[in-house]
C-alpha cells in the first residue's frame, strides 16, 4: 500500500465518510435549533399576539394574560434542560464546572492553574511595555 500524501485528495470512501459525519452533525444542529425555536414560538407567540390585541381592543382578561406570561417563563425554564439533552459540548462544559456532573476520572482544575492560565504570567517570556512599543 502506498501511503497517501497530504496533497492527494481523499479517497472515495474516506470522502463519503467525512461528508456523512458532517451531514449528521449539521442535521443534529438543525434539529436542536428547530426544537429551540419551535418551543420559543409556541411559548411566546401567544403572549405577543395577546399583548398587541390588548393594546388595540382592551379585550383580554387579566387572568388569561397572566397564563400566557407564565407560559413564556416556562419556556425560559426549559432551555437549561434542552441544551444538555441535545448538545454534547454543552454537557462537557458543564461537567467541568459543576461537581455533581463531573466524572470521577476528570480532575477539577485548581484555582492556581486557572489564574495562571487566565493571567499573562506563566512559562512564556515576559514582555515589557518597552519591548512591545
């Protein structure tokens, strides 16, 4: 077998596999976005339509308006549930910061390592204002 060099195009089966993997990711992202937007419209559209109707004709009962407002609030409550269900990256990010979601094999980052990573100090060479200008 001759090893493939980086300048050669992908073989037919590799190309299909690559395309198939990305199309599955795109489909999953579209599905997640569709669910989120669908839930948003189902929850908030009646509120906004009723709000406009109330401004025009003053014919919406206060109790009904309150129910529609709380329907929108429930949608906001559902977002933190929907994101972890459909997004693996979101799960990983939350697992790093929430002790209840962390796997036993994952070490918790220490405060010192976080501050070293976020600060300009560390193993790289120090740059002074004189060197920058």
